[in-house]
């Protein structure tokens, strides 16, 4: 009994043909992404360079770009004039910046402003804080609530203001 190779090849070809007929591929729709994160940066740093100054610099522990907004954590923002803003959480959406948790503004003149939240509208140049705030400068302290500052008109308003102002006399 001799088995011829041709018969073996025909048998393999028949088995393969039957297996292809038995496989019925179906088209399935793609699964939508459950998250809306587009990109994540860790140890994020962004610098602007100008001819005679250092320019602006932003450093964050984490920066996440979503479809509708940006979120930053542990932010340190320095401008070209020596002023700095520190905050634990920052969100940028539609021309507005929301800063939350341990917000500190330091000016090169020695002004120190601390609060728990700040809302800044870039279009209207309006700064608001609903949390209590403290402003320290040259040994003087001002405390209050509901701060509102218009950068256009330079108007400042706040509620429940308590101030301790130190005046130096010149002799």
C-alpha cells in the first residue's frame, strides 16, 4: 500500500478550503474611547526667551491636555519682571484660568498674596477670589474675602477687610 503524495496534498487542500468556508468574518464598529485625555506631560517646562530678559517660564509637575481644557498640577509661573505665581492645581478653559489650593503670588517688590482659589478672565482682565486672602507687604498685612480686581480700571474691592499697616517714620 503506497500512499501517493498527490492524494495527501489534495486532502490538505480540501481541509483548508472547508476551514475557509467555515470562517465567517464580521465587521464590528470601533469602540469609542472612554477617556477624553489627549496628551499627558510629566515634569513639564515651557520657557519664553526675549532679547534682553529671561522671558516667562512655567514649570509643572504634570500637564494634561483634554479636548476642552488644560489641567496643570504643582505649577510655578515666573514672568520676565521677577513675579511668580505658585498653585497646586490650575485649569485653563475658554480664555479663563482657575487656580486652586495654596495659591501664592509673589512680586519682586516684596508683595506676597496668598489664597485658596483665583479665577482670572483673560478677555476682561478680571481677577476674582471667593476664598479668604492675605496680602503681606513691607511688614503690613491685609486680610479679607471676596476679592475682585479689574486690571483694566485698576479697581479693587473686597469684603470683611482687616488691615494692620506698619508706617515707618523718617527722621
